DNA sequence: CCTACCGATCGGTAGG
DNA sequence: CCTACCGATCGGTAGG
């Protein structure tokens, strides 16, 4: 078990916590390069400048590393959704804010995001369960906005909202697979490209 | 090494070949349920009704199983692309045919397709290399059609074709993650939903 | 935070 | 196509 140090320390970033996060970053790098199963705790330790057993002072098991990383990715996305929904009342603008935040949050955190998808069958069952319910809630909240966009004519209403939602979210969730940090496709252009493709350019003050 | 039986047998399906394909199907099931690394050759053998070492009469290594499955998924998709391109000269109809074949090919072969994505960092380097070049060619050919659709006004031309192509293909490549075989979303509705969302409903005989 | 080490798993081979 | 088995890897613990 990880040996969280004594006391009821508040949100203070202790030395222990800082080192733990350093190890997490190293684990992300190893798992990304080699995959979770092939990547060893020894490699993580080496990258962090520790012996392999020392990792267990900061983490209860190898699987904990992956859980922590996946949960972090989920938290970033979920926070972005809250912010987007709070930013405006107008459905189309809201959907556009959701798309923007989703894309940006993914790109800023592309490592954890990639791990969440590529290694999700190695995520411990307990973590996977809570993350799946979070994800279902996430999709459902967005689906509500999509329905409103259909009502005001900004999205086609000849298709169930669920299909549109999944296609749009799928397109965005997949960006990590082709995104390159070389400036070929600037982030902003990806966002506005998604708006254009989904027909979300004009404001949705329905006049049809 | 796998012991392909004697002779210069043509495309005849020998007993050996039939059993090999049976083992491949079992491997797909095991790898899907457990992941490639966690799934063992023993589990594959049990499911196929063999002892673990017997698998090596049909396959050179555990990794060969994954290679064969991934290559099969790639071939199905590539064939679908050829067919779609051959089906018509008109860019918008061509893009729609591509989307339809991509979606249908993926759904018909959802197991191999899932493995290709979820386990692609376990695919042997040699196989991965050739598949990556095939994939690049695949994307490039579709990008040409997308460019034509932009020129005739069927797709927005304020965004580089590459972004549109990647977003559309990403949306489709991701369907396996939410597709359920319970009829909630009929295949045909997914296809037409994609058309609608991407604004491909009207024929592209440009009159703008 | 380290050295030493254990226990278990698993892919693949030998040899028939 | 099987039994027997090897070699190597690796997560985690002991004990300091």
C-alpha cells in the first residue's frame, strides 16, 4: 500500500505529493511509449531516478499508476464540460463551447487522454466502473444540448440525437490519434473546422 | 514457426487452413475480452479445444495471431474503399459511398477492427509498418475526394481538407466504441445520420 | 529509499 | 497433437 505520510494535511502540496506526481508523469511516459502491460515498474523507476521497489512508497500497485492517470484525464474533461455549460444559455453557443473545451482539454492533456483510451482494458475494475458512469453522465448532458440544437434547427432533426452526439463526440475524442504538435493544423483551426463541418457556424437564433 | 503443410496448394481451403482460421477467431475473442497482453495462448488453445503448445503448429508466435487479425481488418476496409471509389464518378456520391462502406465494413468486422485500434501498440513492428503506410494511402485517397467536395461546395472550404478528412474518418473509426448490436441505432440510421451531420444530403451538382 | 529475493506466470521448445 | 519442461520476466515483499 502507498504510504501517505502522517497527519490530516490539507490541500498543501507536500514533498511526498510532489514526488508522487513526478512518478506519475514518468509512468505516463513509459506507458505511452511501451504500453501499460509491456512497460515495467522498473522502467518507471529508472526514469524517475529511483530503484524499482521505491515506487511502492508512493503508490500501492502498478495499476494505481494507471488509475490515477485515467482519473486525471476524466477530471479535466468533466471540468471543461461544466465550464462550457455555465458559459452561456444559448444552445448552439453552448454546444460550440463544449466542443472547444473538449478539444482543448484533450490536446492540453493528450498523454493522459491517450492512456485512458488505449489502455482502458487494463484499468482496474473499480476505477473503470466509476469512470464509466461519469462518462455516461457526460454524454447524457451533452445529448441534452444536442436535442436543443435540433429543436432550434441548428442540427438535423431527421436523426436521433444520440447518433449525432456519439458521432460528434467520437470525432473529437479521436483527435489524439492524428493530432501533431508541429503546427500543421493549429488548434484553433481544428475547432472552427469542427464547427463548420457540423454546420454550427451561424448563431442558432432559430428563424426557420 | 508455423508449419504450413507441404505442396504448392492454391487458394484451396485445406483442413490446416480451416483450423488455423478457427484458432484466429478464438484468439480474437480472447484478446477482445482480456486484452492481448493479458490474454494467454493457453486461453486461446482451450477455447479452440487444443493444448497450448499445439497452437504453434498453426502459428509462429502469439504475435502472429494479432498480426493476422489486424491485417484482415485492414484488408476489409481497403476493399471497401476500392469499391466505393469505383461505384461513381460524382464526388459527393463517392464520399457518401466511402462513408457507407467504411461504417458497414467496420460493423461487420467489429472484432478485428476493435483489436486493430485497442492493441495497436502490441502489433509487431514489421506488420505495423506496412499497415501504417496502407493507412496513410487510405487517408490520402479519401482526402482527394474531400477536396473535390469542397470545390463543388458540398463541404466547407474555409478549413483545410486534411482537418475535415480526419474529423470525418475519426468519427467513423470511433463507432465501434459506442455501437451496440441491440437495434437501438439501426446501421442505416447511423449512415444517414453521418450524411446529415456532415451536410452531405443533397447531391453535389454544384449550383453555387 | 535500497539490496536481496520470492512466487507466479507464460511464451515457446524438445521430443515423441 | 500431447506431456514435460525450460528460461526469462516481473510485480511485489522483507527487512533494514
